[in-house]
């Protein structure tokens, strides 16, 4: 279990980074759930955050690294490997991002990230880790959980029971997206995630807000109204805002309110956290 003191607590994002190529703009932005969450957590008020991941040795990988540094994070834990950086192609429809292509993580999937001792020391020092179902990190989660105070995990829209049953016992907070479920269905879904071993569950539902369960009570959080420029990364901003406030010692209610404000803020810029780069013709 982590030996981090309260003054040292921070967040380590582990696993997935990509570039999101906006076809209509012919530019790409850095992205990926784990990277977005730690970058935005730092931007939204968390003093210490770090990212562990793999990028390719291509132009896109160089841009991701440059953006990590520009946002005030270290590149010490970023591996650069021969191959293609994770990429997605997207377009915007009335401000909502629509994915049309993915290389499934590129070199990240081929190599699959593994923790070394420096990584484990960082996790033990900062105490909290966030990862996702897009990180190809499943074999490492038991080692991470053994030394982390908290492990949050974004399952996105995934509902494959076998996968959920394998990962839920390892996490302290499960994030899921389920805008298609009614309120009754959402509560039943949350109960099933608890039954698989996740002690805290948060389901985001787009314009309907979010529902968080501690296992003994359910708390609903409304969205904060905003003018939408681009929804890319809004869910990651919600996670970042929630984790930032929780790690800093706030109540769940305050953390949810801050999370909703952060999600609204993120809808006001292009990309998950900005930094556009002209796309190469390929």
C-alpha cells in the first residue's frame, strides 16, 4: 500500500495517449484518457501529476511529448519507441466529436506498457493512479493496486461482463459512460458494478449529468450549462476535476460540482486540452 503522505499526494496517469486528427480542420490534438486526465487535473488545480506511457518516434509522438512539457508535466516517465503513435480520426457534428478511425493505440498496443521500479516508486509516492480500458495495462493492474492508495479506471462504454468482473476488484473507483440508460437502469447497472468488487462507481450520462454511488448512497450531479465548442475530452475533464478535488481533501459533493464545472470548461476549447498541430498529408 502507498506510503505517500498527505502533502505528497498527487495523480499518476498510466497508459493511453493518442493524437486526435480532426478531418474537418486538418489538424490533430494530443489526447487519450489517461493523458487527458492528468494534464487536466494539473490544469484544474492538482499540484502534482505525472504521466507514464509510450509514444512513437514519429511527428505525432514528438508533439505529444512537447505538449506534456508545455503543460508543466515531466517527460521522465514517457517511453519513445520505434513505431506509430496512437491515432484517431474524428469529425465534429454540431459540436459533438464522432470517431471514424483508430489505429488501436499504434506502438502502444504492440509493446504493451510495463511498470519498472521508477514507475512503481512514483506511484507509491503520489498515491493515486488513473488508467483506462484503452491502455492495454490489465496485467499490471494488480501490481499497481498493491502500492497505490487509489486506482480509478475508466471503462468508457464497455459492458462486457467478463472484463468488468476481472478489473472491478482491482479498482477503488470505476468510471463508466451510459447515457442510453434510464434512471432505473442506471441504478441497476451501478449495483452490478458494485457486486463485481468496485467500492465506488460513477456513471456519466452526457447532458443528463452524472450519478455516483458509494455503495450506501447515490448522488446525482447536474451538468453546468455552457456554450459547446467541442465535446472532446469533456468526460475526461469531469474525471480530472473529481479526482483533483478528492485528492485535495474535498467532500464527494464538492468534488462532483467541481467535476461538472471542469467538464463545462473543457467544452469551450478545441481538442481534449488544446495544442493543435497541422496534420501531415498521408
